[in-house]
């Protein structure tokens, strides 16, 4: 028996290009989703999604074909092998990737972040499994659908998960005009105050707020607002 035959007792050599293609396609699908996440400056980006998709595809291939040597016929590649259960590894992928998803979700004060990224990781895992199973069209369609949903729903701010929660700190002079200006800024960006802590000391007003909004405040807008209102000492969010 040659070295190649020893290393490939389960799968014929001429079937390996197909398996290599599956892992490559899965990696590309993961990169597409990861690119969209990278544009949003999320922690889980292109590299993370590529690894998840490619590894899921590999594990799916193992789940389908790793037990083919239990039956020495080539039909074992396409039919149930004696004693083989193709779902045994695949079922563990779904539960195992949940740990990765949980790792990108964090809570700070009243703010919960990373839910959409975690859902994207789960979707990437499923796409990798589909490619590993040889369902290229299904994987491609799902990849396009996930990216479109991420982009469109982010632009349209649809649903409660479109809101973002921020911790905001404002230190300003205790003047009615500054309070009114801050209220106008909140109205402009549809800000809802969830929690607040107000401290007055030496003519200064210190506000520690947990706010919820759909439209993010641009850095230039914050600088302009502070320049127009010198009585505002600090504005953090």
C-alpha cells in the first residue's frame, strides 16, 4: 500500500478536489459576511467569519465521510455506512458555535451589544455546514440574503434591535439655556433616556445617563455642539 493510499483509506483521491472546493467556497461565503461586519467596525470580522465557515465545512465533511471506511465499498460515500451516523458531528457544531456567539455579547450598564454579530456567527456556521454538505446554491443564496438583511435593516433602522444603547456623561454649567440645548440635541437624534444620575456641585451639573437611540451622533456634530455651547465642559458617549 502506497503512502497516499494509507492516508486516504476513507475517500478516493479523485474526490478530494471537490472537498477542497467546498472548504474554499465556505471560506469565501464567510469572508463576504465578515466584510460587512468589518465595515460596521465589529470585533468579529473577516478572519473570524472565514475561520468559522471553513471549519464548519470541514466538520460537516467529516460528519458525512469520515466513517466511510466502515464499509469498504465506494457507495459508502453516498449512502449510509454500516454503524455511521452523519449527524453526530454536525449536531455538535450547532451547539459548539454558541460559545463563540456568547463571547461577542457583552453588557455594559443598561447596554447589550453584540447580539447581531452573534447571530451572524451562527448563520456563518450554518452556511459552512451547507457548503460542507455540497449544497452550494443554498449556501450562496443564504450568504447573499444575510448580507442584504444586515445592510438594508441597518440603513432603515428596522426593529428594536436597530436601537443602540450608550452610556453618556455630560458635565456643564447649571443654566436653563444649556439644559434646553441638550434637550434639543436629544430630540434631534430621538434619544430616550433609560437611566440617569444627576449631581449638582459648585454651579456645575453632572449627568450620567444611559440613553437609547437609532441614529448615531457623528463626532463632528459633538464637536460643533460643544463649540457652540462653551458652558458644556464634558460630553462623553
